[in-house]
């Protein structure tokens, strides 16, 4: 391990996992999830956001921060209740933009019914930040009877997603670098707590994660590492917009490693037909489908290609796109 | 109000209050306190830390972040229970320093018995940060029967503090600017939750605040604004180390506006003798004393000088020392 922090340490992937191992030596942290259950079925989560640019097609850093925190809670099956928001602002940042970002944050909070109860603001000198960084903290309540864990995953379980892969990362990189690719493409940034509660009512959901940093492939590798069960996803079934596929080809990256901000990957028991039908009724679930399954005698995560071969999807050392969230 | 963020917006004082007013238009936030009580006597708090330098006499940003969060909870009378910690790290930051800071954070958490349950790490490019910024979130439980509020403050109440004023701010500015002033001076950075619980057991405490950004004078002004009651503090009674007084004279600032990180100001009913005796037994209360009282027919906050005159202590537009926490 290098003795200095690199951008790769901050993106999903192997470098970040190495850094987490360092933290675990100090902090005695729990496992894989982004939210943590404490006593009395209370879930907590914390996330910092350094996305660049701050305003992007489909959202801004305020919407992203509240959404990200809601989604981390939702993945534990928790109903989001309270949120705190802190700003680290670079001197010279326009107050109008600060108000716009705050309004975006409040709008998403209102949509989901999470209450913003406080926060903090710090200012740093010009050149010691980059506009604004936001950190959000969420508290949710896990309803009785909900228990989501990789421990419950078994061979034969299906893997379900609620729509197209890679929109957020490609929208950000397009806005940031001005490639002019896929100009109509928007981030998928959306709060999923209501969708998730509807899925849980159907039953059969064993574990959920939002494929943010590191994308779908990284989440699947994390599950493989936790459970020891192999995973196969099917190329033909993957929902990927043509413009995302095209942009990724031009950039030389794989959409399966690109961040999403409005997607849930769920591991379900047996046939997920009923769950998918319910998901498709939700405003954020129109593109829901089954993309793969958990396998008994297989080591690793694989993509079954259109010609029937199995291509390994390893954990990359880092997300190919830094500062995506 | 200027249309851009200045350093002053991030320090305690009038500019920060103006910015808070802007946020209140968007967020519907509660009042004065740094921690917020939600249902079931649960207190939440959030704070970002951008102190410069990261390592300073008496602590580092890790110790400061955990201490600050513990103290915000303590001021509500809450027993600190859970903490989350997030890092925004500048590319190139030494991993050894990251480990040292994390160990400092864990050490303070262990002292108080607060459990660090998770966090997040983001990395930004060289030149888009300043080493490391930390944001911490705390959850505490407010014991039954505890109710601290400015609503309870009345004329005749005494104002108590647990020791010398201004150590943190002067230690930081000395370390940062290399003035070579007061070289033995350390930050007072210390977790006060145990001290506060001992004070609450004595009874008679109506309201507490930690005089961080903006210092003692700013906190007293906030209380004056909330209650409408004037306040007089007595110069002769103020515990200020000679080296802090000397440094402040050289810098042209008033120690009453300098940040502290291990101090509590308590408003108590009547004679605070019993409380002060208990405070002095605590490792962080050796210098406890009464510094003033709440007055009925007085507008504003005043310092009674050694010659008996009343000098107004107004709310400054900003803390004189930026990036102090």
C-alpha cells in the first residue's frame, strides 16, 4: 500500500477496501453496509459528497447528498426520519448557489418525508476547497420484521435492478469534461426509500445495495467476498442506455463499474416476478428487471456474454471516474 | 448581505447568524443549540472541522472532531452514545497521519464511552482541499428529567465556567502563524460529557453552551437575544491565563471572542457554590468559577471592568481567528 492517499482511495474498489482495512485496525467498524443498525432498530448513515460539477444534468450536490443518505438508509430497509447537513464552503462561493443547493436538498427531503433537523457550516480560504462539499447524516427506523443481510443469500437467489445502469457517472463526466457526449442524458439521482418499502411488502428480498461508487460490478464483488457464492449476470438482460454504452466505449470504461445514484440491486428468493411487477409501478422502477443469479459452485463474479462465454468481472483497484459523488 | 461567502460567514458572529437566517428560510431549522432533540429523548448533532494546522499543541483534528461532537451532545444534557466520522482528504495526504488522527479520535471516544459505528471517506485532487477535513455526527440519549433551555433562564441566574478562557484559539493561531507566543500553551480540547453529568446531578443548571467559535462573548449575546435579559460578567472573575492575555494584546483581539474547545458555560439558579465544588473535582473542571449573572433591567451583554465601569460586549461580525475548528 502506498504511503500517501491517492484519488483511487476515494473511489469504490480495491484501494478503498485496503484503506477501510486500515481504518478497521483503529475503529472496530462493522461490515459491508453503508448504514449501521444501532439499538432499538435505529439505522444511522453518514456520507460526504465532493461531486464535480456541483450542478449537473438531473441534479446538484444538494439533491445528491440527501438522496445518497436516504438510499443508504433505504438499503437497510429503514424508513428515513431525520437528516443533518453540513457544508464546507470555499470562500467566494455565490450565496445564490448555496440557496439553490439547499432548496434542492429540502425538496428531496420533502418528497420522502425525512426531516432536516440541523447542520453546520464551515468556510475555507479560496484554493482550499472546490466550491462546496456536503456531508449528510441520516437516521432511519427499521420496521419490525425487516432483516436484510448477506448472511441470508443462497445459491439460486435472483438479482434484480430497478432500471438503466451507469447514467449518473456518464452524466457527471460528460458535464465535467465537456465531451458533448449523450447530451440528453441525466443523472438517475433519486430517493428510493418508497420503492424499497414497496418491494419489502412483497417479501422475498434478502439483501439490497445501491451501486454507487464502483458501480454494479463492485457491489457484486463485495457480496461474493462476503458470501463466498459466485454470481453470474447476463449481458442480454442488462439495462444500459445506448448513449451510456456509446459514451463508455469512447471513454474505454465498462458501464458495470460506473456509479449510479438512483439504483437498487436486490437479492431475492426464487422467481422475482411479483417483486418486479410491483417495482415497475413505482416512479423510480419503470425499468426494473432481473439481471442474474447466485451460483453454488463458482468462484467470483462473471458476465455471461451474448455468445455464451463467462467473462470475469473483477474488483477494479478504483472507480474509473473520480469525484462522481 | 454580500452575495458571496466570506471567511467571516464560517466563524461565529453576526455574519454567520445572517447566513443561518438564509438557511432558515429554506430548511425550517430549530433554534440556538448545536444538538437537536428528536423523539424519544434522542439528541443529534453534526459538525465539520477544518482546523489549521491539523496537528496542534494539545490535540489534532481527530481529537477535536470527536470532542466537539461529544460536547455538543453534552450541552443538551445527553449521554453520548454513537458517533460517525467522515473524511474529505486531499490527494497526497500521508496515510500515517490519517492513522494518527483516527487513533486520536478513537482514544477520545473510548474515554467517554461513545461508540464509533461508521463513516465515509472521499478524496479530492491536490489543491482542492487542505490535508483533511472531518465531519462528525453524534447521537446521544437525554436522561429522563433533564430539560435545558434558554426559556428557563431568569434574572439572578449565575454564569459559571469550568476554567481558563481562550486557550484553544490562541494555541491554534500560535501554531499556525508561528508567532512563537506563549509556547507552552495547549488547546483546552477536552470532552465534557462526564463533567456535565456530574453538574446535572447537583441540580440547578438551566442552560449550557460550549463557547467555541465566537467565544464566550458570542454565546452570551446569543443568550441575550433569545431571552431578552441582559448579562454582566465581571472582569476580575474571568479566568484567563497571562500568556493568553499577552498573546491577545499583541494580536489586538479580546480573549472573550476567542474559541474554546473544552469549556462549558452554565446558567445556574442562585448560588452556584455546590455546582462549582463538584466541577472542581472533575479532571476538566479544576479552574471552575462564577463569572457573572443575568440582569433584569439591562439591554445587552456587558463586562464590568476592574474600575467598575460597564463595557458593552457586542456580537462581532466574525470570530477574529478563522479555521479555528
